[in-house]
C-alpha cells in the first residue's frame, strides 16, 4: 500500500509545473544545520521539499556525470547537460523516492515553491547564480563553524567518539576523489597527508570546499547565513532570512513556529536546549594542542571568518 501511494504521488508530481524563478535553494555542508533551516522555511505557504538530490548513493545525478560527494562546476561552464540536469532538479522534473521523502499529497496540491537542500554542493554556487539568473530568491549559503560541523559528521557518520585521539590509520589516509574538477584536492593533497587526526582532515576538506566561496564577492547573488545566529536568535534571524530571499511571511506564522524543537536530523538526541551549549560545547572537549593545530589549518587556507578558539563567526 505504501509503495502504491508513493507511485500515485509521483504520478501527480510529474503533472505539476514549477518555475525556475520560484526556486528556494539551501547550500550547506552535511551536519551544518540545513535540515533545521529547511524545516523552518517549510512554514512558507506553498513550499514543497526536494531532499538532498546530490546524494551520491540515493540522489538523482547520474553516475556518469562524476560530480562526486563535493561537486564543483566552474562558474563560466556553459555545457548544456549541467544546466538541464539542475533545471530539472530544482523544478522537480527529476526526482525519486529519496528526494520526495518529505513530500505529501497535500504538498503537491498546494505547492508553488520547490525548496531544494543541496548538501556539500557549495562549490557549485557561483556557477548556479551565473547560470540561473532568473532566480527571484537568492540562494542561501548556510555556514556552521567547521569544528562543530566536522565533529558532528565524524560522530554521526563515522562512529568516532573521541575526536581528540582519533588518529589516522593507514586505510584512512586522504584519497583524491574520483570526480570532475578535483584539482582543488590535488593542490592540497600533500598538506592534508601531513595532518594527524581524522578531525583535522575533515576540517581541511571543509576548508577546500568552503574557504574560497566565503571570500568571494557575491554581489548579493546569494545570502550568507550563519548557523550560530540562527541558534542564538532564531525568530529574528528567520525574519532576516525571509527578507534576504524576498519572501513575505506574516508575523502570525513566524510567531507560531516551534524554534526549540529538535530537527529531524537530530539522530542521536544530541540537541542541547541551552543555546550557548549548542554552539560552544566543543570548547569543553578539545584540548589546547588540538585547537592550535586546527587554527593552523584555518591559517593555511586563509580562513578569516572562523577561529579555532571561538565558537562564533568573526564578522
């Protein structure tokens, strides 16, 4: 019965017409807070969720494209196949059971906006805004402190319990991803190989995928949002997000949102009711030597918006 209902849902979804210009887009790292932001933006009337279409195993990108886990498309790339692929994704012309996991029949009936959550796709952002200039709503680049992001990723997906002592083993050494435009990894391969722990490698890869994007002058083509602001003052920050992406939402709707409710991605029950603890907890668990080594990674990649010794972005 469940499979039959999904089949019917997909049938009617294929008949639905969405416009590129109405797309709402989140770009973020895994464990960067994107699920929570998605849940907050789901309160916009007429929103339908397009869940992580770039996932290598479950998403909708053909393996032949070799985009990999952290895809990059050069800003000036004019190849039709990429524009067609992403046009179909953000208009939900291309979907599957994974990307529609949060879609209900009610959503299909009332939907106007496709809210797509791109995880690890930050290197595609300059190409995206250059290619889809008709977007009415600037994409959101959601940034969370790389230390907390990477600790959460290691604990959630790699089963690491003590990041201070998770030394690299021979089979964990960094390997160049087999994907297009992987020169950014090749350029830093020697440096990454010299790092001591899994956490350091994760943070270096985070920097490879984000440091240059953060430094770009985006000319207001996308909106940068800090997860720490969303945690510290969720209601006001959501209002600023809505203003930044040119969407109006009534105060009545904004006021009724449950901002302290753990997101669906709180897999291990790690949500902390205290805003300060949610943001700063890593400082209680990493020793001074670890923090110094992480700061040296930030310095190597010329990352200025974060410090290893502060849990908050430097603005």
